[in-house]
C-alpha cells in the first residue's frame, strides 16, 4: 500500500479505503448471544483437545508398532 497521499493511491486502494471508512466510523454493538456461543464453543473445544491429542499420539504409535509387522517402514525411518 502507498504512503497515504490520495494522488498516489491506485483505484483499488481508493475503493478499499472507501469501504473501510464505514468500519472506522461505526462500531457494531456486542451481541450477548454471540459472545455466549463463542465462549461455549471455545470451552468444549478446549475440553476435547487433550483427549484428541492423546488419541492421535496413541494411533501414531500403534501405526509405528504395526508397520514392521505389515512390511511397511515407519514415518520416522523415512525422514
């Protein structure tokens, strides 16, 4: 983007600037229901993060252990 002089702005930059003026002047009100939904979503995702990570580590280890039995090289050996 250019330095800020209107003479140096491309038509695309002027169009973006015109659209951004609305965002600079109007602040939308905070919707309580949206805030509650976002917080609730973050909480259940945080609660599932550790079990899903543990399952991924377990399945990866299982795949590495069964790989030689099935005649496949492990991911670590390919690196």
